[in-house]
C-alpha cells in the first residue's frame, strides 16, 4: 500500500533522522545552517511544499543522511510504501555498527 505522509509524520521523521545521525534534534534554523540552505527551504520541507532547486534538496537530504528520493517521500511530495516506511522505522530504531549501513536501510534510502 502506498501513502502520503502527514505533516506531523514528516516532522517526526525529520527529528528522528537528526537524532539518528547527530544524536540530537535541531530547530529549523539550525538544520538550515547545517545544510547551508535558506530557512525557507527547511520550512517548505516541513510544510510539505516542493523545492524547485535539486541542489537544495540534495543538501538537505545529505544533512539528514538520506537520498533526495527518500526526502521527497518523507516530505509528503511522493508516496511511500507501507513496507518502506516500516523498514525506515526499523533502521532508525536499531542503529548498526558505526560506519556500517544495513543493506535494507540503504535500499530504503538511508545513507551512511
């Protein structure tokens, strides 16, 4: 089954990705600074609005440790399968060894 995530689900996943990669949550301004993108770009992701510049999407995705494709699905711009969402949840719950990424986590769009 395919679905679009709600804004609440989008923002929850962004926080979880930050915690997974950095061990803490950022506010929107901190995430924008970390990604070296305008605050408006982060606000657009959080509000599930498209970003036209693929370089900005790539910077945000890289900062969160995901592919741009997964970021579009997390941001509710594209549908995500229930299976991929479940796999993403599992990957964020149980981190692997430092520097290692499980193949199923890479398949869903997580980056090391």
